[in-house]
C-alpha cells in the first residue's frame, strides 16, 4: 500500500487535512477526518469482495482517502467539496509515483470523488461503491445531533447496516 501512504503524506494532502481538522474542532455533526475516511475505505473494500467487483484495494483506498479532502474549501469558500476534493486529488495523483495507478484508474478515482454525493442510476462501480459506503459509514441511529442534522431523512441510517 505504498501509494496510499504517498497520498496521505503528500504536502497538499497534509495541508488540507490539517485545515479540515482545525475547522471541524468542536463540530457536533459528522466529521470528515481519518476515522470517516477509513470507515469508507473498509466498508467499500468489504462490498468490493462481497460483490466480486474485483477493484484493486489501492484504488478503493485512494478514492476513500481523497473523497472529502476538499471539505475545508467548502467550509471556507462554499465550493462544493466533491469538486474541491477532485481538484486536489488530481494534483496529488499526478505527483505520486507514476506506476501507482493507471490512467484509467486515476480517471475512475476522480469520477468516484466527483460523484460521491448524489446517486445516479448510471454510476460506475467505484463511484457507486464510494457513494454507498460514504452513507453507510454514518451512525445516525447513535448520533446526539440527529435532530439538528440537515441530511435528508432518506439518507440517514436509522438502523445499523450489516
Ligand atoms: Fe464522506
């Protein structure tokens, strides 16, 4: 998983992750930090195995780790975070080891990041995986801020997804 550590340690990733951490201090709603990013990666990888999608583990972890990295820019400037995350991810993916991901895999990771907030019937396999895992990672049934949260009721998890 060398490529994943390259992403996590990339200066741009570190910079935006630290800004995000700072911004989400004291936040009562869901955060977008490592716990969430790894929940998404692990749920997505389990689904990948269950559904026999055969997507490389590194590709799933890269998409999961990067999908919310632009969230700070949404807090700061109102830029939708799927767009900000895809922009940041594109730079990072172009600067890590050339053989880490094929061009097709990079395009698929960027599409998954861009598409992770809204369901579409024609989603690609990785896009759908990240969308679904992102939603299932949230434990709304156990959340103290559930009443104040502006997520649509049909997106909230009122029961444990197994
Ligand atoms: Fe997320």
